[in-house]
C-alpha cells in the first residue's frame, strides 16, 4: 500500500486539469499532494519584505504557499502557509538549495530560522554558505491560517488549579476543564480540526518544496519536527536529499500519542533529578541545599507556599511547573532558573513572580501561546485515537505519579481534551522505509526529557541506512543547537558534503553549564525568553 501511494505522488497533473473546477472530486491523498505540488511549482512564491510586525529584519523575505485543506480534495478549499527565507551567504557555485526547518511542538513556528544567519549564529555559519535557510508556520500556526480553542487572555490567566489532585473532586474539576477546552476547539476551529494531522503537515512540506523550486528536500527537524520528518520519509522517500532529525519522537504507532506522553513523565523526572543534583553541587552559589533531597524539599516547600497563597496573587503550583520545566528541557535554563529561585528564597521575590506569571499586557504573546497550545492539542488528538475511558487515564497517571511526580498530572490534564475530542481521529502512519531513502542523520542525547532516547533508537531501526549520533550522558533538548565539536563537525560534513560515518557514533556530552556571577545569571534569565530553542509545549 505504501509503495502504491508513493508511486502515485510522482504522477504530475496536467496544466489543463489544474484549471478545472473540481472541488467535489475526491482522490487519494498522494494524488492530491502531487496535484498541489505541481500547482505550487508553477506558481512559485511571491517573495516580499516581511510585514513589520512579524519581526524579521531584511534581507529575510516572506511569502505564502497555498495548500489544500484536505488533500483528498486538492481542488477544494485552500489554506495559506507562511514561509520566510534568507539566501545562502556563499557564492552561486556553493549553493546546494534550500534547508527547511521545523522546531517542534506541535505548534512551534519555524519562522525564526533565517535569523540564525542575520544574527550570525556561530554553529550555522558554514551551512548558511551553502543553503537558503527557510522557515515556515505549519498549518494552524501563527500566520498560517491559525486555529484557536479559547480566548487567549483567559487561556494564560492564572493562577490555575494545582495539577496534582488532592481529592476526587479535584479530578472531576480538571476533567470538566478538559472537556470544555475540547468543546472550545470544536466551536472556534472545528472546520480545521480533522485536517490538523502530521501526515498533512508532511504533505504541506512537499508542496513548499515544490514552490521553492526544489526537486529534493533538505530538512532539519527538532523534537516533534522529527516525527514530521519521519512521516515525510515514509510518504516521500525519493523526495529527500538530506535530512537531520534531532531529539526524536518515538514513531511507533503504539506510542503516538498517549503512551509517548506517559513515557515523557518518566524522562522528565530523570532530568529534573539531574538538575537538582547540579543545583546541590553548586550550593555555594544558590544556597538551595547541598543534596538533591534538600533541593527537592525546597521545591516542595515553594510549591506548598504557592498552593496556600498564590505568589503575588498570580503564581500557583501550575505556574511554577510552567516555569521550572524549562530546566529539564534545556541546559541553557539551568543557571537562570536556579538563580531566579535562589533570589526568591533570599527574599527577592518579584523575579520569580514575573518569570512564572502571565503578562496580561502582552496581547500578542498571549495570542501566540494560546495558538501554540491549540495546535499542539489539535495535532495530537487528530493523529491517533485516544482512550476515552477516564478509568484508563486515572489508573495510568495515578500509578506514574507515585514515582514520577514532577510532570505526570500536569501532562495528563494537558492531553485529556483528546478523550472527548469532537473531531475525527486518525490512525498513525506506519513509519518503515527500507528503500529509496538517502541516509538520514539522527542526533539524540541519552537523558532527553521531552523525547526519550528510545525514540531515536526506534526511528533508526525504521529508516534503512540511517546513522545515529548519540550524545551520551547529556540531556538538553535540541542537540544540534549546542556546542559539541563531535556533533557539530558531523552535522556540517553531512549537510555540506553528504558524508556520514560508516557506523553509529557516540559523543561525549557537551560542557555542563557554568555558574556565572549572580548578575550575569539574572541577565541570562531575561535573555532565555527570546532564545532560539526548539518549541516547548
């Protein structure tokens, strides 16, 4: 079946057929993608200066690509996808095409990617000589026909309920909130929901590839972007030129998405424990406890304080988790989060309150946050069928919480709308490519919290000829954005020369975070919000 679908993708429609009005015609999604790609290739992209309020400086250019809402109806309703680009910095002879980027989510925007050139990001100087850097907002995200599930100001407003339930009444209240959120998604964005799937995003990428005038795709996907890449590799293996997937979602059908989120709870606890040990090791700076147990006690004390009386009237346990989870996600957050917490304990409380509380005056930021969560929910709920019985959710999360309490219940409530989802839920794609696909480079840290290491191993098995670079003993999410010569040199060699090692490679971890002065740590805390990191959901 997969071979039949892929073969269908190569049959380009005639220009005459494209001019016909055939909105009622239903075809295979593969055929629909070929029609849309051929249409996009003829039209191209009308590149212009980016709108001022998008925040992308010249010479970055912006444009739109039209794609079918439903690929089985390629002549039916179309939606617009926002794209941006910056040309390669080298000579015409050095240019190897466009490199398309997705930072994950679901719900993350890749539009900041060209800014790695304008900001002269050191790790990307060599690659930018050969490639145009192209970003895009996936369907439903940002400037690409955005979806919504709730008023953004209501979405961000705190303090919210403590995710960890004390009573059955607490669970009933959270279940009610989750069902209301699912209803809000259907009410505000119901026409988009059945089509908010990863396979459709992969098809969108193939249309973007064609619109760019590229015969083959060069792709860098991080976090959820790795699952997009995996599905693209399955649907369009011969359309791939180079592909790097970094911090990998487990592509097994059995993992997408309910089990994947349970696996996350275990991995987040592991990395949370790593961070606590590091904080304890640096007790001379942070004064939060000289053992991991003492740091945990401080955390529980802070949590209890916020539950009893929200900090500044705004920050309860839910908001604290929202802030502190960045430490298990990214090593770059270790110092800022620890310093902000240390300042609070020392009596300088406002920094933590400001960092964890919603800024109700940031209308644009709150709109983006709500949109990101809406897309996250819509994609995960649409990609697969979820348990509908509360007894299943209650059993699994109650059991996990006993040993992995940091994120378990927060993660459960975030995903629970999928139990009462009011739109069609699909069956995940079986990712298994044995031929036709060039070597894919897989990069993964062994102690990643958001995408556990086993996902990279599983994808490696499923993509024939792929190579796995393991960063052993490290756990930051998004390995290709970190300084580690063992990895950086191989990424460059792959993208620039198409070279990979004859066998899988294990690299030592990148340098651990260095504790700077308190003033510098506070400055890092302010800078973290604007950092170009993989999407955090």
